[in-house]
């Protein structure tokens, strides 16, 4: 199908393009950016007047809850939520049930996602069998099945010898290991250590839980040369260690969640279970350091940290509630909100789009094959993954308005949700309309 996107403001942070013009799409590719030639006959014309035409968003952390936890989320509902949020590619961790540690499971998941045609799916394979931290998985076979890296999800790997061997193997074959830095024993609390947790009587997770794990990882990266992506940093001290590691030239990248970027432990309020998250919300100085690190490039990407949680698991006392929140449909708006607050005007807009498009693709690198050349970008000849949104429109987060099967988010409150900037009007994946507002 030939599609013409007319009169939109085309913004591509990777190339610096920012102009009101047209985009021509044919056979799933962008065949031209510029004034529409008379010989291009479109099967469909999309009027993007007043809207921004941007690369499709790339989310590096989204749990789809399938297989195994279908009561909390189905592949169909979560990919529909992704499309509604302008997300055209996402990475899912391996902590499904069963764990993604066998090629057949990975192939099945990718096959089902392709049939739905809503979003590109890039699974992470389990680093160890069953995420038990004992025996390594068959990384080569999982890579052939479509895994873009290997992870322990939120399960800490306590045996440093196993971790060292995993990094040695990954370095030998050029695989990337995705790890969330948290010490298993120090990380067993339910809230960030500090005055709020103490006042509420909640068990705390100290910053040392993150920094101790980071020190260990950086030492092993120095020894093995393995490429490591650090998932969802949460502290100012962690940011400082990451900045030093990058200055040293270590092959590490990192991301931060939308929750840690906008919220602090004060938002827990009076034991609000919607604020029960992993990593836990930390103090304002940590949030400020994370925002600055994302702005200066120390942090490479902003992620939704999407984790649908059922009502029965969430409507419990704070310490007993399952951590997690839905986020796919909020990623664009919260990126725009951060961009406007850190650098108003066009600079803030381009910065906001960069950390959810080109930045995440840079983390994925060659693991996504030929897509690496054009995903997260708008270039002639590149894949036609496009997000069209109205920057002047706003919307209120409500549980009823979310397409995700998970209805719990810190940004939707009982007495009215947070007003969000930017509203997705259409999402195209490989030149196919995956979402259209009002349809």
C-alpha cells in the first residue's frame, strides 16, 4: 500500500531534520521525504496538519505477561496498547512462565507477535536456565531464534563465578547482557531507604543495593570486555558510577524508567499501592540526577517499564502488593513532559523524542539486523515505522481509557488522573496502520 502523510512537522532527532513537509511510503518503506510529486498516487492520504511526524518509539522494557500470566496481560492487548502509545518496537524480558530459555518458546512468541502486526517484538533470552543463576542457557540457539540479548530480568544473579562465565561467553560471540544492578540481599525491601520508609514503617532498599552491584559488574566488564546494558538505574550514586565507567571507555549503556524520572518516595503518600514499584521510588536528589543524566547522554534511553498487574495483586497493603505498573501508553507523553521541563521549545522536543527513538536503537545495535540502519529514524529507504501525534492535545490518564489489560499506574489517581501532553493520532508499523485515533 502507498501512503502519503501530508503537511506534518517531520522531526527526526537522529538526523536533525525538523521541517513541515510530506512523507511518502510504499511497500513498507519510506520512499521520499519532501514535497509530494505529482506522479506519486497514494492509496491512502493521512492529513498530519498541526501534528508531529516522528519515528516510531522503541521501548526497551515492556513485559507482555504471556506466556503464563494471561490474567494480567495478553499479547494482543499489550501490543494494542503499544500501538496506541506510538511504540513500534519493544523489548520484552524473559521472566515469563515458562521462562524464555528455549528456542521454541522464543519462536512461538515472535510468530504470534508477527501475526498481530501491531508492533515489532524483540525478546531477551534468559541468561541462566529458569533464571535460577546456575547453568547458562544455549545463547547461540536463542540468538538464532530471535533473541537480541540475555537477561536475568529482576532476578539477581548472586554467583559471581556464573556471572563471570556468562560475560566471558557473551563477549566471545558479541552478545549483550542486560542486567538490573541490585544486590539480592540488600534489595529485599519494599521502599527506598530514607525518612519516608522509616516513617511509614516499610522495609528499605538502600542505594548501596544498586552501587554494590554496579561495582561488581564494572569489574567483570573490565575483565571480560563484555557489552552490558544496565536496566532501570534509580539513584544519583548509580549515575555517578555509570558516568565514570563510560568516561573510562567501558562498553556499557543504561536506561531509566518513566516512573523514576517523574516520581519520588514522597509520592507513596499514605501507603498507595500504585506506587509499589521495582526499582523503588527514591529521593528527589536521585530523581534530579536521573533527569540530568538522561539529558546529557549518560543514560541512553527512557523506558516504560511496562508491567501489567492484576487488581487482586495490586489492591493489597503496600508491602504485600505486587510491584509494577502499566506504561506503554504513557511513554511518549512522559517523555514530552520531561523534555518540556528540562529544555522548553524545540530543543526539549527533540531531546524527548531522541531518548525513545534513536537512543534505544543505539542500545540494541546490530542485534536487530537490518533494522538497525533505520529504526528510530525517518530516512528515505528506511523502514516506515512512524508515530504521528498532536503536541497541542492533552489527555487524562484513567484506568478505563487504557488499552492495556493492566489498569494500574501511578499517574492515574482515584479522583482524576494526571494531565498528559501529546496525543497519538496514528501509528504505522512497516507502512501498515497499526493504530488510528477514533478507529
